[in-house]
């Protein structure tokens, strides 16, 4: 395998100021979830090394929502495509099996 040495910088998402502080969006989700008016899907690629699924689940746990439909697989055809948990107030968390940080690019 030949490596192209001319590629020196990762450009996609390089202009975003990332922080390790969940408070950045936490209050927004709390407000959106108050009355269940909005359906919210939070998803995570299960191969994401940047924002691992376990970190996202810990963030969701901090919202202190009650589970309405427990952790279970979701499928496309006969193939398990990930796992999903539904919470009160129309909040759903799903994993996408085999997807990394940019899940829509990995698994369309």
C-alpha cells in the first residue's frame, strides 16, 4: 500500500472549536425535552473513536429520562444494524453498527 505524503491536514470539521464539556448543548436538550413536543433522535456510530457510544450514553443518563422502550436491536432486513433505546418525551438513542464518527458517511 502506498501512502500519499502530500496529504498533510484533515480538513473536514477542522474549523470547529471542540470542547470536552457536555454543558455546551446539555441545557438546549433539557429545554427541548420538557413537554415532548419534539421528536429527537440522538445517534452514535459504534466504532466512533472521537465521541464513543459509552460517552454519549453517559451524557443521556445525565438527562435523567425514564426509559419507555428498553435497549433492543434494530434491523434492516435480517441484519442487525444497531441498538436503540426509547425514552420519555419522544427522545430516542440509537447506535449504528460499524459506523464511525461521521456515521452518515460510513453507513448511509
